[in-house]
C-alpha cells in the first residue's frame, strides 16, 4: 500500500493535472489527437508511465477515492433524507429506523464509488496521463525524465518521494490541525451561545 502512495506522489510531482475533468477532457480531444499523431512522443510517454508504474498508481488512486466514497455514503443518505421535501419530520424519523433495519446503509456503502473500479476509469486515467504529459513536455523532456527515473538518483527519488511528501504534510497537519479544530469549536460555541439568547 505504501508503494502505491509513493507512486501516486511521484506522478503528482510530474503531472500538473492528475485527472482531467470530462468537459475539459472533451475540449482537449483535438490537442490529444495531435499528440497522439506523434508516435515518438506517445512511445516516450508509454515508457515513462511504465517506469513510473502509472497503472498501479491509478489503481491506488481509484482505491483511495472508492474508500472515500464508501465513507461518505451514509452521510449522503442522511443528507438526502434531511433535504427531502415530501416527508415530514415524523415520516423522516420512521424512515431512519426502516433504513437501519433493511440494510440500506450497507447497500449504499457497498455500491459507493464503484465507477472508480471500472476499466473505463483506468483507461480514462491513463489517457489523462498521456494528454497531460503530451501537453506539458516535449518528447525529449519526457525521454529525459525517463532516463532520470531509471538512474540511481531517480530510483531513490521514487523510493523516497512518498515518504518525504507524507512527512511534509504530516508535520503541517500536526501544527495546524489542532488550531483549525479549536477555531471551529470556538466559532460553533459562539454561534450556539448567540442562538440560545
């Protein structure tokens, strides 16, 4: 699992836009076609992505996003119930009990984020890599990156980049996380005190 995070970090370090939104993806289709026409560049990108083990990084990212969707699923169910305009509070409460008993929450969790595990997602993610590398780098630069990543220093970079990134953001979260939490709690207490007057 840690190797997957490391590969994701390496990809993120080199690809400014890890994923391309569907709308932008469609708009860039013409540019991607031009990049696709350059067989040398396409072959260079393919070699770079192989060295970077992009397919495993895509799978790791998909697994992370799917896990996030599964975590959010009960909250989405709750939010949809709260926002429902056709049920009064009594019917909503009855629905909560029924949803708990009939396994709806588990079905929501089980079905959440399944799009991330499809072949279509994998193909689109890899195509996004080709598009981004084709857009931001020349063929020679791509070859230079591949040469670098195959070198001992490049291998060390790939082996340690995930740890370095984790250390950087971990230290930032340790420093700022408690501050943000306290600030949010203080603001909530202030709001509740004001509302209870």
